[in-house]
C-alpha cells in the first residue's frame, strides 16, 4: 500500500511538474495561420485544430489534402468535389485508405485486414472523426443513458450505434459496468482487428475473462468442465435478465447438463412450486443449485466437498 | 526479477520520462494548454428504499461533491491529455496520456469502482467479512442478527510507456494492478445432503492481480512483427475461511458443541505468456497474419486432510489421506492462428483462416483415500474396504480428480463477391473440432457453420442486408443414451438456423432510420433428456433526427423474446422403466424504449434530456406425463421468473454565463421494480414455516441479497465549469 502510494505520488508529481513548466497557453492553431479551406469550412477547421491531427495545421492546405486528396480543382470551382469527399459516393475501403495511408504501420492496426469491421465495410470514419467533436473525435448522438456520475462520453455509445443487440443487453438488470463507464468495449475487443472470434483481444474467451477475474483462473484441484472450456456457456458477457450475467436462470441452466441425482428435483421435494405452502426449497429459492454448490468455477477443498464444488 | 521489482522499475522508468517532459515541452514552440475544471455536487433522495444495493451497484450515488479536471496540451512535437473526475469518491477516475508524435508515448491511469450487492444485509454470524465467522445456532429470528453492507471496492491502476523514436521499431512496457477489497456473498451447504440447509456468508475479498508485460517489435505498412511477454500474478491474502456449521452436533439446540467448518477461497495463481504476432503484405492485395502464444498457469495448494463431518447429534473431524500432499496446478495453453486475406481479383474478397488452441492440464493427479464407514460420504466412488480397481464402483472408497484438457481446431473460409459497387454477396464455411480428455459425456465435438449474406447500397439513402447462418453440431458420446440421459448442453447434438435482416434509411440529411431483425432457432433432437429446443427473436428500431448543431433527438425501441424447452425424465434405475416426464417451457421477454435529445433552446442555453424504460418478464410452464409412476405432484406454472422494470429520466440545462464559465443544473429520477418467485416472498430463514426441535439444525440462513432490490431515487445536481 505504501509503495503503491509512492508510485502514484511520483507519477502525478512528475506530470504536474511538466504542467507547471509549460509555456503560457496560446490560443488558436499551433502551426500559425489557417488554410484557405476555413473560408468555407470554418467549423471543420476549428474542430480539427485542437486534435493531434491539428498539430500539423498551418496556412497551407497540406493537412486538408493529406486526407481529402487534391483540392486544386475544388478551390477553383467549389461545385467540384475534392478527390476524397468522404460522402456516400466513397466505399468503406476508399475512406479507410485515406487513414491507412499514414496509419497502416500502427501497431494496433496490424490485423485490420483480418478483422470483422473491414470485412463488413466499416470505415474508419464510421467511428472516428478527425474534425473533433466529442467522443473519440466522433460527433455523438444524444445520449439515452440514465444518470451517471461520470461526465465522460463513453465508448459504448459509438459502438452501440451499430451493435444494437449489445446495446440492448447493456441495459438489462445484470450487466458489466459498461454504461457506468467502468468497462469499455475496447477492454475486451480490438475494434481495429484481431484473429480471435468476435475480435476479442486474447486468444480465447477464458483467457480474456481471467484477465480481470483472475480468482477464477485456477488451476483448481476440482474443476467444472464447462467453465474450463468456455465462460460463455453459462454467461452473457454484455448483459442478462438473470443475476450474475447468466444466460438462463438456475436451476434450469444446471439442468441443461445435469439431470441425475437431485438435479431434477430442484423445484421442491415434489415439484410443487406455487403450491399451498409454496413448498420453499433450498434447491429452488434464492440461487437454487448454487446455494450449496457455490464453488461453481472450481474448488480446492478436499475429497467430496471439493469434487461436488461445495467448499 | 520478481513482479514487484519489475513493477517498481517500470513505473520509475516512466516517471523519469515524465520528469524530462517539462524541458521538452518548453522547447516545443507553440505548445498550448487548454482545459476545464468542474466543481459541483449531487444530492440523492432514495425515498424510503429498503435496499440501495441495486441502485448503487456500480455508481457512487451518495450525496456529495463532484469534480472533474480536463487538460489538453498540443504542440507541434508533444501532446498531453489528462482527465480526472470524482477525486476522493468511490468511482474516482484518473487518466493521463502524452508523448511525442512518432517518438514515444506514455500513460498513467487509476479507475475505482464499488460493486454493491446489498445494503443492510443480515447474518446470525459474528465476524461477517472476516476469515472467522461464528454463531450461536439455531437463530431463527433475523431481528437479532448482525447488519452489514455487502460490497467490495475494485481499483485498477496502471502505467504504459512505448518508445519508437520515429522508426518502425518499438519497445513497450505495461504495468497494472487490479485490487479488490471488501466482501461478497458465498453460500455453503451445512450437512451431508441437500436437505440439511445452507448458509449465506459474507466472505472477505482482499486480493489483487498484478500484470507486467513487455513488447518489442517492428511495425510498418508492409510488415509487423512483435514479441510480447506477460506475467500476471493473482494474490489472495484470505484463502481459508472458518465458520460455524449449524448442522453438525446440533442436538443440544443451545448453540454449543457446534462444529467449525472450513471453506477454501481462491488460491494464489500465476500466468506467464509469450506471444508472437506477425503480419506481412503479399501480392494479390493480400496479407498473411499470424499469432502464436504459449502460456502457463500455475497454482499450488497444500491439501487439507480432514473435514468436519457427523450428524445432527454428533460431530467429528474426519481425517483422511491425500496423495500427494500438495497440489501443483499447471495448465499450458498453446495457440496459433493464421489468416490469409486477399482481393485476388476485382470485386472479390477472400479470407482463409485457421486457429488452434490446445489446453494441456499437467496438474497433479490427487487421490483422497483412507475413508471409513463413518466418513464414507467424503468419498466419491467405491466402497469402504472395496478390493476392485481403484476408481471403480467395487474398488476402495476414494476421491480422485481428473485434470481436464482439450484441443480446439477451427478452420474456415469466407468469400465475398461484389458484382456491382453497390451489391455484396458473401458466403462462409467454418468448422470447429474439439477433442477432450476426461469429459464424462463426450470426447469429441464437431461444429460446422454455413453462412450467406447479401448487402445492398444501391440507393443513396438506403442500406439493406440479409444474412442466413446454419450451424450443425455433432458429438461422439461415451455412453449409450438412456431415457433420462442429459447430454451436456454445450456438447449435445444441435441444429441451428440464424436469420438476420437490417435496414438503414437516411431520407434526408437530418433523419436516420434503422431497423434490425434477428431470429435464432436451435434443436437438440438427439438429447433424451434436458434441453430440447430454444429460439430467440429480436427487433431493434432506432432513429435520429435533427441537425448536428441544432435540436437533435434520438429514439429506440427494442423487443426480445427467448424461449427454452426442456424435458426431464425420471427413470427407475433398477427396472429401467420411465417413471414420469416433466416438460418445461421457459419464456423470457425484454422490451425497451429510449429517448434522448439535445436542444439549444437559446443562444446560451443547451437543454439535454434522456428517458429510458425497460421491462423483463420471465415465465415457466410445466406439463407432465405419467409413466410407470404417477406424477409426483400437481405442476403449477410460474409467471414471475425474473420480472423487473426500470424507468430512468434525466433532464438538465447548461447555461453559458460567460465565454469561459457555464453552469449545469439537472434533475434525474429512477424507479426500479422487481418480482421473482425465487426471492418473493423473501425469507431470511428457510423453510419459512416454524421449525421445532432437531429440524432446526437444517435451517438455512440467508443474507437478504435480492430481498427487495426495488428502489426509487431522485437525484439533483449542480455543476459549475470553467474552460481555459
């Protein structure tokens, strides 16, 4: 704990040292002057100025042409579009090519060609906007989120514009804290391309989940086989109507694999749920099977206590 | 160098570069710093909510001060971005990034969160949240129990540094720690059978995961090659939990002579992983991507050789043997992936891929033995004094683990054809073959997927798509199917069809309309018992209207319906006759509506609003078929199986007082309802009826989690922001 505070103290102190020694802030674009494009496209130029791309902004049209292509004809006759107008006349690949002409060698774009987004004609400009705005450079639609204690614009609002099923799951009663801003889509997925299914960052779902949930990583003396093979056999990673992000409520989830012993009798000693006395049963109430078989992800307990995931 | 020393080194190296930054920034002519700071507060009124756990599940909704600071530094060579908010609150967020374009970059972050389960949870135990929890049992009056909050804090801290010096070569270091502190709910069975009750306990959560990774590589437009190493260590300070077991030795019903039971919390573990990533651009506008990883997960456990056991009238601590005495857990993962993507001709895209994942479980084979007649329930197979083969029904009474391993091979091909610029037809074939060790049902599964998709953008204002996918799964089962055999649902033979349609319509520059339909149907025809079929239908409608800098409104409507059919067969193991069959049909519906708007009401006033409503309804239908025996009882359907409803409203206005100051005032309201037969009516003690005499030894004690997650909350907030 003490060392952790020391690390943070040094890190933050260093950062603020850097800030205090900075020159007096200067307003406007860094390079000095604005390109002639600003005469008509003032908002676009103003939007790009504070971005990392805007660091190259100057009185020439070099920055603008690096993405939009040759604008000479457009300057002579505004009705003639530049080479790359980024309108519906351009394909996704053509739009992305403008960005990749500079960024293709970036480490995080290494697997762009292999990814689902390129395959499904998603262009860089579908998620990013170099002309600033708010969320990751993209003008974001009005939010429908409930009250949040964060003022940040959140990544899922961009991804959810296309991935509507996932957006719906995030609003269910049991969900990863994505809409609360504590988990981002890019914490699990690489939107720029990956070689794994669903573009998850790790080589398997289980390796990915164990990165945050390392208490489930094991190895355990006694393992639960579907857990070892695929977390998504039981869980929905985005959201579910069932507590603990389970796909189906317990006991039915367990009965999908376990039918012997008392697995069938979960509804009561005699299947009489809802009867005159409700016949409340430890195998059905609260968390049903998991009331006793709590160590569902694996156990280190001895003998049958561990084998049956009881301790 | 162990992980702690590595952590120290990495952070200090990052800080050295930060210290050097001031000189660099000062030399960067024209570097400008802009930003904003926000100060304000929120006031939360929960209107007699009984349990605030759901409301505060991931948000710090205690009344108090809110703050935020954002800094953006831009120069021709250097950049810096800092954002911090809610300093001192349970959901504090800090993020600092910066660097020199193309030369180096760094990052520091800290993100805190609380995961709240229940406020005012109850327990008859003393020491809730500690490793020693004792109680005088039976204690059937929850009003006398101890009260506590069930929650833990999670904090993620980390740093990153990457150096490339304007070359395609780079080195990178990432260090991070995720720590948990608090308690969470776990439950444990009390006696030797499922009718002996269970207890909810607040177990301590005090663990952390430290990650340290290094990567170096070469990344250019034509070639990418990177080698990375990750060391991840999970450490848990609390591994053994002792608690009073109210079942064993409870004959006196005075709370004395009760046994202390032992439960085992997650042990320390470590993951070490090497990975090699590569990409090379090839002719025919193609690229070949490669990934290889090799990882080792380890965890060592000293095995216990005794366990509390007995009856309701007498307890004992039963010793037995464990061979070997220490479990050395070791799981190796070897994976590789290869993808070739190409545009071999105009209008054609091809993608061929192969992935292989091999999980080798090299963990210790552990044999527990030495069971007597009195401790036979601690064994798993065999009989006391048995002389048959170890591990058989006639052998000695033992319990032996079986380290599970598998290999999964995935191959596939996708082909897309664009007959015109506005039409795209694609098809794909995919196969996954999984071979398993020590799986009780199936040692091999093969799954094939066929897909076909058409996408059209012929009209400037319309994008349409249709997709069909067929999935076929077949497994090799290790034993013949009996009428009551349940094949593991993830290995059972399955046939699935998936249909998807999408429509995006933009009739004007100000209006976007979108519709999406999804339907999935699965059948498990070869499963004698268990899941038989499931289907799922989803409809999503959304629209956005308005100019980018004017009034803009977004709305969506979601509808989902899923159903699962299963049959459970009861069979007489002696005669082989089917006693009876119970059919279950689960239905799960989800409906949602959302609306959000931004309205620049006046030149200096922006009004923002959001409304969202969603409702889930679950139900189970039962039907029965008598066979050799009558149905055990009348089957009664369930209509409240996970029903919940949430309404959330949020309205605020931001007034620009001057060019650099603005004020935001807002009001939010939330109303959540919940109805689930598994928790309603809620009882802290099960069964809820009066327990007398020895039956009290089988009482179950619940914590109150989900007893009443409903809440109503009104939140007012006021924020002043200065931009510089």
